[in-house]
C-alpha cells in the first residue's frame, strides 16, 4: 500500500509489549477512494556490542525485533537480567543506528529498519 500525501492515516499496534513475539502494525490510510489497510511486521536487525558492552552482554551481537531503539534496548535488558552490569553499562553507552549517531535524541523517537544495525559503544579512553 502506498500512502497518499496529504491524506490522513494512522498506525495501530495489534498487541502490547510482552504479549507475543512481534507486534504487527496496522496502517490505515484514506486515499480519497476509501479506506485501505496494510499489516506491517516489526523490523528485525542486529545489535552489535563493543568493548565493555560486549563483556557485559557476554556476546558480540544479537538480533532485535523492534520498531524503536528504546524497544530494542528494553528487550536486550530483559534478555540479560542475569547480568546486572549490562544495564549499568548501557546507561553510559552511545549508539549508532545504521551508521548514524543517536546523540541525545530520545531513544523512543529513533526508528529501526528491517535488516538494520545498532552499534552499542561504551566510552573509550584515549583518542
């Protein structure tokens, strides 16, 4: 489905967090000829951990299934609850999403793409 510019549309999550494998988003658009709907599955990609983040996670990388960086990081924290240092390290990390620095932007506003990559970078010493 292609959304027409200047036409109203909205997205609706078909399930809430923690209620199944991956939320499905229903996109509804009014193209002037009636209402059209399309189901979209949650993007999946890779989270890569570097240096202290890798040590705290106990792995170099893992997959995500999430719409936003905040959702991906929350899921990662839940997967690593047995490693309390992991959550503490994440608080000090910076992130790249598909090569773009996140900086101080709210993680809830950072959209993730299908096949994307999230780089988790702890503070580095030196230059």
